[in-house]
C-alpha cells in the first residue's frame, strides 16, 4: 500500500496490483466494504489475474490509516478517486463495490462518466429514504439509526455495540470459512482504527449522497442476495430501478457475504459492457 497526498492535504492509501510501471491491463477500481484496511483481498486479486485485470483500490477516509474526513458525503469518494487515477496515469476504468463500497462505486460512475466505463455493486445500500421499504429486513439497524442522529452518536453507538451473528445466514458463514476468509480477517484488522471511517460511511449513507441514481448512465450491474439480512434485497431493487442502464442479478440463495461469489462473473460482465 502506498500513501498519496491529495490536493486538500489529506493522505489516502492506494493498493495497486500492477506488475510493472507499464502494466497495460484494463483497470478495475475496487471500492471496499465497511470496515476495511484498504488492501486488495486475495479472492479479488485471483479473479482479476485470471481475467487479465489490474486492480486499484483507494482506502476511504478514516480507514486503515487514511486521514478522516468528517462530514463527507458519498460523492466525495469520486473526487478522491479522480486524483488517484491521475496519479496512476489511468484514463479509463471499470468500477466495482461491495456493501458499503457500493454507493461509492456508483458515485464514481455518476460523477466521472468519462473515466468509468461500467459499474457493478454487490449488496449495496440504496439512497436513503426514511420509509419501511428502506429499513425493513435489517437484522441490526442500530448503526444507521444512530447515524441519523449524527457522527458522534454513531461513534458512541459503536463503542458498546456487539456484532450480531444473526446478520449472516448459513451460506455467508460458509463463504467466510472458504473463498472469502480474507474478508473476515480484513474486517477484524480494521478494528478500532476504522471507527471514524465506519461512522462517516454510515452518516453519508443516511444523508444526501451528493448525486442522483439517474446520473449513472454507464452500464450498471446490481448483484444482491435475496437472503441478505444486513442490506435487504429491497435496496438492490431500488438501485436497479433508479438507473437508466441497470441490470439486476438477484441471487435467491445468497446472503450479504455469499453474494460475493458472483465477483468473477461480474468482472466478465464489466469487461464486456465496457467494450460496447
């Protein structure tokens, strides 16, 4: 991971799977889940290598040693990404995000249309609506409810909150035991250092994102598990309905984590969509 000082003086961390200075493989920008350390996880790296893709990932503010940015909205991530792509001499990319990274991947597609050719999101929340359709089905909505009060309330909530294993269904736990074990290790490693980042993510999710879904005009793939108890499948349906060129891949057997087994197929979809 390499530090990058942005124009506003903040430092973010960048992980890049480039094999050389002249690596000319197509670039996939990965937007991390909440929480994260910022490192490209092995299942992503392996799937990308098999498909001839280079991955660039940028640590969001407040995670993994990246400077926090209180009050950031989802759109702020696209502005940071533009600087990262400039620093890496990347003109064009495809984007993918998992869970809390989903909104940020969509922001990149909406706000950097000349640089993001296609986007895919997994188990992503939809823009906030204080309605039963948005809240229903969450096994634990305490973090998002406290974020509605504000950043400090969200940080205070996290200080005493305990992880509810019931958020994950059986196939989630099986996936964490096998192909995506690295995801669980990374979330654990994020630990205390990610408290500010997680709070700022949640506040951003339940306030104005800074762009509308209708601004996403690139091809978009929304992948969501019907059994998701963290971000219920209604969110995936809302996302797909709100974008002009969106396809919904609703996976009836999957939960919040197991849906990531669809990453290799989504990479192939993105490559094809970017060439259309």
